[in-house]
C-alpha cells in the first residue's frame, strides 16, 4: 500500500464518518470495507499478516469494523 492509497482511504473514511444518516453511513462503511478487502486481499485467512506487514491498513480496517459494530451490525472480526 502506498502513502497515497492510505490517504485516499482515510479521506473516504472521514467523509463517511461525517454522514448524519446512520443507515447511509452503514452502507458506505460496508462498501469501503468490501473495497479494501477486495483490493488488498484481506480475508479471514490473511488478516493476521496485515497486523504486522501493513499495520496502518490493519488499523484502518479495524476502525471501520468498530464503527460498523457501533452502528449495530456485528461483522466478522479479522486478526
């Protein structure tokens, strides 16, 4: 992951967190999470490696999961 890619993902997350409608916010968070998982190959089997090889990506993914969980949807925790 490049610094530019991380910046874009962070900007996208910050714009989502500013959404007032919880339903819309949840949809956008789940979309961001799915996009990250597809782009970087994050899944239950590979999540552990990101904790050490890509700590910023791992932390961003966890932040998104925590926000999804806060909105009342239990997602599968990776790592």
